[in-house]
C-alpha cells in the first residue's frame, strides 16, 4: 500500500493527510453503525473521527510545532482499532475483528517508527537552533 500510495501521490504531506482522513472515515463509519444499531457509544467514535479529520486538515501546522504528532495519532488509531475489534468480537463477528487487530499491529509499528523519526528531527533542529543562538548572541 505504501509503495502504491507513494507512486500515486507524490507529495509526502498529502500522503500523511490521506492516512489520517482514511482513519477518520473508518472511525466515522463505525460511529454510524453504532448509532444505527442504537448504541450510545457512537458519540465517542463520532468525536474521535472528527478529531482525526481535523488533524488531517491541520496536519502541516501541527507537525511544524510538534514533529512527533504522527506517532501519537497512530497510537490513538491503534487503540481505536483494538476497541473496534473488541466490539466486533463481542457482537459475534468471526473474521472482521482479526482484520482490525492486524491493522492495529501495523498502526503501533508505524507509530513507533514515526515517533523515533519525529523525536530525532526535533532534537536535530532544536540543537541546531541552540548552536545558532550561542554563536549569534
């Protein structure tokens, strides 16, 4: 998927946005399903889905200030995937929960990688700014 996405969408920032948009839409679909079946938990999924869509829209601004934000949101997406999987197991679904478990594992893996890269980038830029300040008082 990443290879295919990399070939279809050249702009790295657009790819990051699309990942959060897709996650937001999946969460909103689950919220709709909960609302349609009369469960009150739809409010939580609706809120999470809207937050992820907001993150997708504001991604460049947020990432400039907090470069490890992708890792944090992938962790949150992974947790939500685990919650959806548990919900599907509780509903008696057979195969679909395993798909969500599989996705959650990859979301946690991507979160780990993105967080490390973001922290390294943050340290590099912070130290470079500190050196520049010390040279130019």
